């Protein structure tokens, strides 16, 4: 059995299309929209591609017209992208985003999986970065009944083992922030986990951004993030 786990696509169609990994099942950890130029197409592709999706904070912001709850560093970009994204998506698509589950549990061949955007408990706004302390991660996993927990949100790949639970962040497909400007995702196959990176046409995404109504200064900032793998 092979699972493909993707997260944080953020309207970056070129990055999403660059992932050609074949798998038995595909799961998305949220944030399909905002920041990028192609939120509608990305949402359509992910819906068609996946066996399960959880709601990210940007999906929540677009779907429910609320604050993204993201870090101060990225809030200005998020707000600018939100205006554009809301103008592109239909009311049905916004409603779909608003009502995605915050956690998803499934068991496959005896292995218990938990999928969430921010934290194992379903807090889509919580950042659990790779340097999170053992104690904090241990506290997050209290009362969690799973063998493997997949979380996103930070845009930073992570594989941590806390007691008997493996915690994995696949990194970001559409906006990696670990200084590696490659689309990032995870593959679980028969008990083994791998973080994979693939190149994509960054300039196609940059060109797409210039075709949106996102203000030019924000397009410049987004371009810098895409080309450098973060800011």
C-alpha cells in the first residue's frame, strides 16, 4: 500500500502538476488556495485527485471570510491574496472549503492514520515546526489514537517519532519555506516514510501572479518567496 500526502498547495498549479507520484491513495492536509494565481484549478485538481482533504487556515479564511490566523510575517500577503482568491472561486467552492473537516482518521491494513492541518488535535492555526520541543509535541499527542500523524501548515518538512507515534509534515507543494524552492510532499509505503522534492516551473507561477489583481508589491514578495524557498 502506498499513500501520497500533499499539503499547502496555495494556488500553485505548476508545482502541483509537477508531482507525478503514483499511489494507491492520496490525502491533502489543506491550504489549497491563497497566495498563488490558480486557486480554482488547484482546488478542482485536488478534489479529483484525493481520497481525503482536511481544512487549512487559508481554506477556512476564504470559505468563511475570516482572518487567516497566520503569522504577522505573511499576513499582508495573505490579505492581498484573499481578495483575489475570493473573486475567482464560486460560492459553492467557498462553501466546500468552509465545511471541510479539520481532522481525518482512517485505518489502512491495520495502520491508524490521522490527518490534520496545524496540530493533531485539529487546531489549524498552530505551528508545530521541526524544532518543536519533545515535550510540546508529546503534549499535542496526548489522547491521540494513531500510529502516524500527518500535519502541514509550517511549510517545513518534518519527521519525528514521539513514543510510538510517527509525526510527519510533508512540507509545502506550492510555497516551500526551507530555502529549497522545490515542491515537497511525502510518501508512505508499507510502513516506510519518505519526504520527496521535485522541481517545477517557478517562472510559470510568477507569470501567473502578474496576471492577477494582486498588488505589484505583493507579487514581488511572493516571487521572492517562490524563487528562494521562503523569506
